[in-house]
C-alpha cells in the first residue's frame, strides 16, 4: 500500500535536509524520493513514495506541514477504489488532497 506525497516548497538553504530530518524522526519507510529544483522560481518540487496506509500517510502530511518551507502538500494514491459503474471493469483512479503549509512554523 504505497502512497505518493507531492510537496512544493521554497528553495531555501537546507530545506531538503530539514525535510529529511522530519521524515527520519518518524521512522517512515520511503521507497522512492525525488527532488527537482527550479532556481528561477526559487522552488523545490519533491516527491516521496512511502509505505503507509491512508491514515498513516495523512498523519505524516499533517506533521510535515509544520515545516516552514513547505507551501503545498498533496497525497496521491495508486490504489484502485471500490467504485463500480455498471458491468464494466473497475478503473484505477488517483486521488489528490491538497493541504497548505502553515506560515511561521519551523522545525
């Protein structure tokens, strides 16, 4: 049950290290992580794939929103949802949940 957490944050010095410190304090299994820096817009786009259930992923997102560099957090699930229309096959849908980061909070 892997979930993908998509993070948009300011490209401040040490922002990635602070993000990794928050994740490592929670002892979360991160299967894949990627960071894309855009120096012109001063932003970082981070993607973390974690091995958690939905409640654990949302709890981690609430804890990560305390990071003062994070602007937006979105949860993307790769699981198919049990919604069946007619007699056709079940299609996998991805859901995205956006949470804005709190201003003034720090690590």
